[in-house]
């Protein structure tokens, strides 16, 4: 989680989004969303913001896998689950 080299690698895997030389920042944001967003969902804290961050990260993952011609089913399913958490109704 706390490795700027990994953040830069993660951010550089998104060339189709034109990160504008901010690959390390976007890599950090993806790692933050996946790590802390997952913990927040498990603990039931800030569910909608955490689900939004996860859905955005998984949306980028779906686009990346589609651009590479790889299977995109797993990140798509994660994105749909996050959207379900985001738009769930309160009773």
C-alpha cells in the first residue's frame, strides 16, 4: 500500500486516460480506494463514498481490460456490486 513505485506502476497502466504526468497520484488514489474503500464497506462506515471510489476504480479496470482485449468480467462484477451499495435504499 505505501510504495510510491507501485503507485507509479499502477498509474502508468492507464495510458488511455491521459493521466497527464500524474501517474503516481492516480496510482495512489486507486490503491487508496481499493484498500480503505474495502475496509469501509466491511465495517459499514461511509458506505456510499467508499462504494463510489471502488466503482470508479473498477470502471477504469474494466476499460483497461477491454482495451487490452482481456477478460473484464471480474472488475465489471465488482463495479456493479459497488453501484448496488451506492444506490441502495434506506428504510
